[in-house]
C-alpha cells in the first residue's frame, strides 16, 4: 500500500462511513500523522478521546493508549490498526507486582504513568503523563507517601522537581528512551554549543543533561525537559537556530512542521519505537475497512481504572 493522495482520501472516506475519528500519537509514521484528524501527546489524545462524540475511535498509537480511550468511553468502539503494538515500559510492571508493592506501603498514594496496562490502572489512584506528572504529584498532600510507577527516569524527574523524599520509584524503563544515553548527548551538545536540548523525561540522558548544565558545559537555559506536546510549544517559542531532540524519532516530523526555520536533529537517530511503527498505512486501511482490531477492557477492570484516568485528564488543564 502506497501512502499517496488516493490512500489518504480512502482512509478519510472510510472513517466518515464509520463515524470514526482518527487519533495519532506524535511517534507515528509521518504519513499516519498527516492523515489523522488529530495528532498529539498522550495527554492531549486522551482528552480528545474523552470529549469526542464520534461513535468510533481509531487509535494510531500503542495498545495502552487505545485501552485508555476505551476506559474513558466504554460505549464507544475503539479500534487499533494492529493490536500487537505493545510497549516495553507498560510491560515493566504487572497488576500483581503493583499489588505486592502496595502491600509493602499501606496507605501510600499510587501514581502510575499512562504507559501501563488497564489492570495496573485499576490498582492506581491517579494516572499521569509526562506533561502533568509533576502537577499530579504536587496535588498529593506532602505528608503522604507516594508510589510512582513504572518509569524510573520520569520518576527521578518528578522527584527532582518536587523535592519530595517520600516518593518511591519503580525501576521500569522504555527501551527506546533508555537507549538515548548521556555520553552521546554530551558529544552532540559539545559539537553544537548554540543548540537547545529538548529532552523527554523518559530518557536515560535527562540526568546527564542537567549534569552538563551544572558543570557549565551547556547553558542551563538550553536544557528543556519536556513531554512531546510541550516540545511543540517550546519549538514555537525558542529563539534557537538548532535543537537537539532526545526522544523517539517520529517527533521530528511535527517539530519540523511547527518550526520549519529550526534545524532539528535527533540525539540518537536509531531511537525508533518498533511498536509505534507497526501502525503502517496498510494496517490503517485494513482497520477501517474491517473494523479490526477492536480493543476490549473488561467492565470490572475499566470501572476500577476510570477514576484514576479521569483525575489524570483533569489535572494541569
Ligand atoms: P508523551 O506523548 O506523553 O510525551 O509520551 C511519550 C511516550 O513515550 C508515549 O509512548
Ligand atoms: Fe512504549 Fe517507549 Fe514505545 Fe513509548 S517509545 S510506546 S514508552 S516502548
């Protein structure tokens, strides 16, 4: 299947026929981002899914994102073009592991990143995304213990920003972001002393960037730790001529569209998420013509997970 104008017309025609809205995450292939009705970060897409009055949501992203849309809209049909599109970070904690961790810390408030399964969300008090994790943790009374899962790098970022000692962090990671490492970032930053650094908080190199700023190698104001959606806002506002981007490479497409005059370069151009890239033009077309793969979340799990997801979409609005 070629992602040409005819393909795009057919995708939009089938979507209309199904009363479907197509949502695409910022890490999707450029042609999928371009054909979608809305492109955005995890938080923005969850909010759009919750507010949409379309009968069907076609989620071009990974499985937990489509599950989140289903939890928020149990009466809607939620489709994902390939249900095998998983997430190594979501796989780093199970419901059973979270239950055991909670038993070790009775009374603690559980904050889970949206990159988790519905079963984990059902054991969670408040979900968050990278764009509101700090606000979510700040909303919890200071004396309460917090369990933060599953991403250790986002957890470290939240701990730094809030200065909170009673925040316990699960040791999970995303294999794509963990692979964007400090030495590589330091080398790129040294080669381009004028560039801004846009760093996703899931990256293993976020701490190194702050270290580089601390020792004066990089000016402190150039280091920006941002969610994918916040990178777009920052791109429109920065005066920099070039920006080094530490996140999944799909992000470059939106950034270049938002600010064509800036030279955006990946810190690691091999940082591609194979799960995100399972949503191919052929898979999207098949999804719309066959109404598959449909995403189901059992009613009991969805009912227990809903409150934590609703808190997530209302905080930091
Ligand atoms: P955001 O779009 O919320 O920054 O999420 C990044 C991510 O890794 C999603 O899988
Ligand atoms: Fe999961 Fe990482 Fe892929 Fe995002 S980039 S979907 S966190 S594996």
